[in-house]
C-alpha cells in the first residue's frame, strides 16, 4: 500500500516552484527527520491523551507551507490535518494543536511551537488544501457582537457577527474612517434612532455567559471566519501569510 498518495500529488504540483528550504541544522536533531529533496521533509510526531496515551504519526511539511500527518494507528489513517490528528488522539482540553502535537528532540517531547517548524506553516496553503483534500475546515470559532461609534452622532451601533457575511460587514465598516449610522448594511437606522441602553450592551452573545466581558470562546484574534483572502488590509494579509495556526 502506498501512503501519502494525495500529498505525493501535491509534491508534484509544487515541484516546479520548489526553492531551497529546510536548511536549518537544528531540524536534523528532530527524531525521524528526513529531507526529501527540496520539496518536503518528514519528522516523527505524536499527541498525548492522559486517558489513552500517545498517538504516533509522521508529519510531512511541504516547502509551500502545507502540513499533513499520517497516523500510525491504521494504514488508512493518512493525509489528516494537524487539527484532525489532535482530535483523533482524543487529547483533552482546548484545541490547540501547536501546543499539543509534539516531536522528539534529544529524547524529549517538544511541542511543535517550540521547534521552529511553524515558520514553514502557511495559512493560505493549508486552508485551500483543507477544503479540497480533507473536506473539513477544522474547528469553528464563535464571534460575539461588536460595536462601532458613529462619527456624526457619537452613538454606538451593534454589529452581530454570527456568520462569515456578518463578520465581513463589521470588518468593512471598521475600515471606514468616518463611519455613519446610515452606513449600516442591515437594519437601516439614522442618527435620530436611540442608542442601546448600557444594560443591553453588556449582552454580546457569548455562549458561556450572557454578560461575559471577553473569554476564549467569544474573543477571536483571527480565523477564517473573520479574515478574508480578498481583503488587502494588514490584519487579513498578516493572518493569511504569517500568523500561527
């Protein structure tokens, strides 16, 4: 049986544009390190559950920033995303694969975020291949309501950010230098309309608590729901190209 059939196809697709990479000498100290020409490298990896123990796999990193993992549990478990591998291992706690998936260096388990491997990770590449190759976009992030103050009447107006379209409306409105009530994309209002009461503003839709002031469930610093490929603002560009997964 041939493993990584989908990733082999990906390797062929990037071969013509391959550039010298993975020359960091520190990579050679990672257990299972194997440099496959200039297109990709392989390293052994794992994820630990307190109840079920270690789940082992092999991480393949392409020179265009794609990360895929072959789990060692059964031959058919291959070409999974890091997020899917973390979930498959039944790792307890909040989902953050950069901290939970580890490699072995000098006999010790080291989280991926401490190894320097993430400098090769690219959001745009993994998002495109997640949709096409794996049929899943990974975990979804909840976004609480946000407010923008009118430049004319100085009243704050609520933006509900439940869907990607809602997030885009808020994102575009935030970029307007002098936003006005009349610019509201839905629920057309004017400056004469009353502002929400202070007691109502504290309720921003967090699923943990109605009066939450900001928690890990409702505060997002960037995801594929509120950052956009076709936007040229600095936040979106940095997220797509440079931010941690």
